């Protein structure tokens, strides 16, 4: 199982920006939704409990709340700029870029596996209802890269 070696930043730039390799935690990660369209990940940090409940009732996903997720450490494995288009009734013709952040959950020893929980949230998207206040995300440090592991050959 891969292990993350956690290092501390000498000083974080202000305002800090989340980056690939950061190890983070956030109490807003407790509330989650497992979407049917992407079952391998959980959308977290809903601004209001009403939104994931609506998606569950509509059959778009299943509730994936976890009190332990609020205290768990996560390794950011991908940050992607994504383009969104405003709905016609709010801001017609408006296009904007925001950040989608993908993370893998680390165990108490800072290890993870292919079966480890994966979460996703959005930052800087004003229309998003699933994104934490970036100031509330605690940066625990960063992973010493590369993180590597060996895959055992299985005899058939």
C-alpha cells in the first residue's frame, strides 16, 4: 500500500492556493453525494443539506455522509480548470473558469489503496452548490513526491 511522507511548508503563500500534492482536511467534507454518473467518487462540501437530499430524491445519486470524513486527511491528486456556462435565466452568455479538485482519502498512517475513497469538490465557481470555503480547508502539509509502490504479480 502506498504511504505518503508528509512534509511541512516553510511558509504558505497568502492567500494559500490548494495544489496537487497538498494533504488537506475540512469539516465540510462530511456531507457527500455518490452520483450515479460517476460512482467511483463522492461530491463533498455541499453548501446546504437540501441540495444532496434533492439529488437523492430525484434518483441522481445516493447519500454518502460520513462523520469521519470531516477529520480525515486527503491527498489532492488532481486540480483541473473547468469551464461552466451560466444558465440563461441568471447570466446568459456568461462563461467562467473554476477549479475542480479531486482527492484520495488517506488512512491514519497516511496510506491509501486503489479502494480508498475518492472525493471531488469545486472552488471559485459562484453557481456551484458543492464547494467549501477555501479558507476552511486546513492544509496539513504536502506529500513528498513521487509516491511510489510496487504491484505484486498474481500467479493464476
